[in-house]
C-alpha cells in the first residue's frame, strides 16, 4: 500500500498586538517585553499543540510598532510587520493558502475585521484565550 505524504504541521499565526492587549497587565509600558514574553510562552504550544490541536505546530508571531525587532526562538518564528500587523497576517495566510499545501491555517486574534479577512482565505480564527491560558 502506498503511503501519501502527510500535510505539513498546522500553521498557527498569532496576532501579537491583539493577544498581548487582551490582558491588562501593564503591557503598554513595555510593548517589546510583552511581545517577548508572549513569544516565550508560545514555545510549548509549538511542541505540544493546543486543546483539540495536537502538536507539533508551525508557530508564527506577528509583531508591529514598538514590538518590531523581537528575535525568533526555536519553535517560534517572529515576523515584524513594516506597517499594519493585520495586513501582514493576511499576507502570510494568503501566501500559505495559495501554496495549496493542505496545511491547516489558524490565526489567533480577537479582531473582528481580521477574523473576517482570514476566514475568507480559508483560515480558522481562534481567540486570544486559546494561547493565553498557557502563559
């Protein structure tokens, strides 16, 4: 029996500004530090996955503004948006959808407009609590 290749690991794109801003923990005093803490909290998500979505996952954290320049760590790719983080997220999802890899696409955000844009491209929206419960 011939084995079909498995699709790539699901892609989890995280709207850094939205997820960081979902908890009033003083993030506004140090946006870059808050983004770095989120990045570090996503490392176990890349390995273990999420409830109902076992790992490994390909995790991409999109940062913008004062959080730009946050370095990647093993398991978490970091993309600095030159402008709008939402637009960069849509670009990433659109490129992956166009590649037709069969990869499951998920975006973590509470932004309604962004949720509509990524859903139209075939991605599944997840709320910030999906990843915040692990931090």
